[in-house]
C-alpha cells in the first residue's frame, strides 16, 4: 500500500501472483485484474486493486537438482538456497538462491554464467532443476580511470585486483564501498563498466568520473565467443 504503479493489468496480475507464490501457492491463477480509482483528479490518484484468484494447493520443496555444473559441486551450489526439503516452495527464496549462485560464479570469474530453472510438480511437492551453463572464466584485464590525474592515481592505487588475476565480480562492490570518499556522490555499481573479451578470457574495468575526457565517451563492446557448430549463443 502507498506505492505508485503503472496501470498495466498484466504486470499487476503478475505482482499479485508473485505474492501468492511467495507463500507456497506456486500454481496460483490470477484473473480479472481491476483498478478502481478513488479520486481521479488527484495525482497520483488513490486506487483499489481487485482481482479474482484461484490459490490452488500449497507446494513444498522436494529436491533441487543441478545439471551441467563442473566448477562447483552440487552440494556447494545447494548450500546457497535457504530452503530445505519439506519447506514451503517460496518463490522469493528460490530467487534469492539463484542470485546467490550467480554471485558465487561471478566471484570465480564466470561472468557469462546462466542457470535455467525448470519445475516439476507432483503430489504437492516441487522438484527444481537448474540447467547450468558456466561459460568462460575471465581474468582481470586493464583498469582505466577517467578522472583528474590526482584522483585517478589514487583510485588506481586502491584497486587490489591485479591484472591477470581471476576476475572477482563481487570485488567491484567492495571497492566502491571502501573508496567511497574518492568517488563522486551517487556513484554506484551501475557506473562501473566491465567490458568482456571472451576469446581472450579477460575483463576490462572502466571507472568514468569525468565525461569531459574524450576517451571516456565511448565504451568498447563486449567480444563474444563464437558458438560451437549446431548451437546458438
């Protein structure tokens, strides 16, 4: 309550469905989403959201499987999920587990990691299977800092991931937090450019603090690896 939203009935229906899925009603069906404005002259206008929901049964987790993983064992990957066998199958906790697995691979340099989930429902239980594509393991390439020389030199000195080391994607957030005093106000992870070169297995990092520097105004594109014959990227 109190949040602003777009009057998109399909998106609102998915939000309502997600609320039920977060409580174990994984097969919930949401229909006839209606938005009734209270006072259409007020901006933003207060509204009431109505929807017809068929909750269905509540599901519990039966098992989490991994297919295609080589870098980390199934036991290691499973530990990233907070749910245990017999717990309610809560969508938000599954999403949190997937995010944790992605960070784990990112910390080991696997920036192209992808996990495709598939669910099998039976007798009020769900088996979650994750098809894993690990991709290339990247190493740290060059660091470029576009700022006044004094600031650029200090930021380069504080960067602790040497060229050639396995690229740790989680280090970027740590670096920003530790060197906040040297960075502009409002500088976030989104302001850091990580440019991947898949054939070379390198990741270049660019910190753009000063857009008046000509070289900062263009960003090199990622170089993708060629797909194997008979497969798609």
